[in-house]
C-alpha cells in the first residue's frame, strides 16, 4: 500500500459493516468525504479506550523521537514486533481504520498512474493498526501492522 486511501463512506456504512450499533457509539449519517487521504494528515481511527469505542481523528504516520525522515505508514509484519522502529507500539492498543479503498501506483516510463482499489460491491474495507497516543508530540499517531 502506498499510504494514500479514501474514507468517503458515512460512519453508518463503516459501523454497520462491523456490526456496531448506535447504542455502542454515537455517530452521524454524513459521509466522511475524504477521497485522497495522504500520510501526514488526519485519519479517522476506531479504537477502544477505557472500555468504550472511540472514533478519533489521528495523525496518519509514525516516527519515533529519533526519526528524522518523513513519517512511515507501513511496517513489515516479520519485524514489526521486535524491530527498533516499531517495538514500542506493541505495548499499546490495537485499532481499525475504516476505508472505502486505497491507491496503488504503476510506473510507466517516467509517468506514474494511480489505480484506486476497492471491493467490487463497494463495501467498506478495514486496515488493522497498532497505534500510540504520543504524549509529547503534536498529535496522536498510528501505523499499519498485522494484528495477529
């Protein structure tokens, strides 16, 4: 995944796909309307805190305090739990990022063509996340990871 995706369905669409009812989490019927979410922007993330489901806007990307490059959005599952970069996240919660689809890019010579990947029936997709709520940084952060 290149890091760009879409969240254009309504919250109701996403929550119904997960079997979450209005008694578990209050939400509105308005479409989210994000057609090109990129790393470094806010993304809506579903997580559990203090026994309640929360649907929070969080920073899309991750970099520890010593990281001086652009934020990362993917982690290799083989080393994510043990590697220096992502190991601190294993002490924190799991989360889900609902999506309408994502972009993959194909290079053709010096041109790059984006392709939007989505389910044939246009049902929502969900990315599994490991996340950290950074105390001293500018916003909440999340990264991609295998939840197994």
